[in-house]
C-alpha cells in the first residue's frame, strides 16, 4: 500500500512540474532578420586601376629680356594676380619695362618707313602701267616694301617681349614673387598656367584584360579627398604591346573636369566599365552563401525563411546580378542570414 501511494505522489509531482514549465521552451525560436523587397536595378561590371591625373594644357612663361618687373591686376577681382586665379587667353599677367630696349626697337620709325615703301610701290605700279618705269624698278619697289613690312613685324615681336601674356585659358599654379619695379634677368620664370578642365591619366592594365578593355569605354574616377564626387572619363588610347616585365599594357583615359574638381597631380582610382545592364535583379555580394549545392540566399514569406539556389551574371566589388532563382518583390534577407536554415521561423526587425 505504501508503495502504491509513493508512485501516485511521484506521478502527481511530475505532472504538476510539466504544467508549470515555460511554454516558450517548447515553441519554435524566431530568428531576428532584416529584409529588403527586391527591386530592379542597374549594374556595371568594371575593372579597377589607378593613376595620376595630368592637365591637357600646361605652359611656363619666362622673361625674354632683362627689365623691371611689374605684376598686373586681375580685371575680375581688381587685385594683383594670385595663385589659383583663372586666366583667359590674352590676359596680361605682367609687364617688363626697359625704355632703352623700347627705343632700340624703333617701332614708330619702322612703321613710317613701311608707309613710305607702300606709297613708293603704288607709285611704281602706276608708272609701270604707263610705261614710265622698267619691270626692274617695280620689283625693287616691291622688295623694299616687303623688307619694310618684315622689319615692322619683327619690331612688334620684340615689343611683345615686354608683356607676359597668357596664351591659353587656365589657372595660375605658380607665380614666383618679385618686388614691383625690381629688375629681373632673362630666363626668369614669371608664371605657370595649367588648363585642367580636360585632363588625362596613363594607366597600366593587366594583360588578361587586353581583349576586354576597348577605346570609348567609360571610366568612373574618384579620389579620397572628394569621396562624394565621381568624375567621368573615357578610354581614348590603348597600346597593343604587353610589357614583358610587368605583364601589363598601357592605356590613356581622357577626363572631363569642367568644374575643376580634380587637381593636377592627384592620385586617382578609376573603374573602367566593361559591361552594363539595366532593370535586372541585383543583390549584395555579402549575403550570398556558398553551399555544396551552389550559391544561395534566403527570402522570407509569411514569417518563414526559405533558402533559394541562384545563378549569377554580372558582378562587381559590391553587387551581383541574379539571373535565376529570385523574382521582383521577393523579400530578401539582408542581415541575420548567417544562422538561418531552410524553413526557419523569423522575426523581421527592419
């Protein structure tokens, strides 16, 4: 009898313990995940390279005579020219004054002589038509006129040396300081101007891409100092020869830099676009799992995660095109997928 009572007591305790047990311990665990509705996007496949950006136009102007130096004013700012000022073709940057030099050029005297030689030539032409002079006299007058014209041209070229004039549109990148009125010697640098609205960069490309990269392809250019700006360039030239030491071939990228965002000498990262697709399914590379059965991702439907085998197409550093296995508006798991298995219950925390 005591044995029966003991067994009944044990059964009652066990039953009561089961009833008081936390029901969550027997329920399925919901794994927290973030999801994103799949929308059609564009994707580019590109090849990375780097190089230094150089200006298309660059000129250094030096003094061609020994004379007194005077820096001119920038008509746009009303102050003397400074580093970083933009100049137009024909802008006078500085003048070099030497009265003795100007006197020796004798421009006015030579211009008067040219006028006399022109009058003499016209006179000889009139007389020759009337038979008043010989052909030799006419030709002599013509030679004298041409010589006088050449002398005036040379005199103007000599006077041009007294002005430092910008021959291109650009930006002043070097402007050595000289005291106003001080005498500077021939050959001294006065100003250096660069036109970098159009730039170029030479790049070395791996041999394996020689049949992939072609002239005309777009390159997207960035620099760490301008992380929010992407400059557009274009492949303009490609060498057909492979460097035997580096196993690379040379390419040239032309860069549109209308807003002067890139600066001469900047180290630039270039992504050369070799393929492009619009309106396709694109997913982040980081969410793709490599399984024995292939590449997979997880989608969520009615609180349950389902593993999908996918096939991929174009890809770049961050993204991959999915050509089979997913559809538009599928709810793609973007975080929390590491601990999922097929048919796991999930809780969306997005």
